[in-house]
C-alpha cells in the first residue's frame, strides 16, 4: 500500500530556501535537508513503512549507512524483526576497529539501507568493504533516489537500487 502524500510531505519538510553552499562549492538558493525527515518520527515511520516492502526475501541483515541510513535501518529493523547493522564510512581506529557495528557479516545476505542516493559513492564503498568481509550484498533500498531517471548509479558494482521515492516524484509533488 503506497502513501500518496509522502513525497509532498517530505518535500515540504525538507526543501529549504535561502543561500546555501553546496558540497561542490557552488551556491544555491534551494537546499534539500534530508535530516529533517529522518529526525521527524512521523515522517520517518512513513518512510520505513514503505521501505519494508522493498526489502528482498532472504535478507539476513539491514546495513544502515552512516549517518543517514542508520535511523531508517533501525526503523525498518523494528518493523521486520531483521537485525540492523551500522556501517561506518571507514573502520574506526580504536576498540574493535570495525567497519560494521552489529552482527557478523561473513556469509550473510546484507541489504544496504540509505537515505538519499545521487551518485552512490558511499554505497559503493560500503558494498566493496562488506563484500571484502565476506558479506553477500546485492541490493540497496533507499528513501530517495536522486539519480537520473532510468540510470542505476551502482550498476558498476552489480547492486540493485530500490527506492521509496525518486527525484521525479519529489519534483512532481511540488506541483
């Protein structure tokens, strides 16, 4: 069952106007602050509810990517009963030195969870690292896929991208 107002509600919550410096160094009069929906319990719950249906059969662990994928993976974990795994951008340099916090990944099917995918850089890095640790990683589910329509930015690593919402759906929600 889809949530017909989710795109409009996320857009209304997260699209900010003003003057913003972007990662690219350019400035913009508009900014999409994804953390606003992730920190809103009602919106996060709605995203997680929609994401549950995207989790492939056979998934053993939900790998939430630091930082934005972690709250979503936790919410989806609570709904599915699947254990969550918290995947760092790089292994910590102290204590256990782990890249992924939580259950062991070797030989287990991990579905990655991310908030927004544009080029897929962080997902690509996590996929390669988890595969090197022995995990089976074939799918990433995300709240928003901002890559161009009909383009899989993670095809080069053989990863299927499943999204709750696309950039086109968010743009259409604005009217």
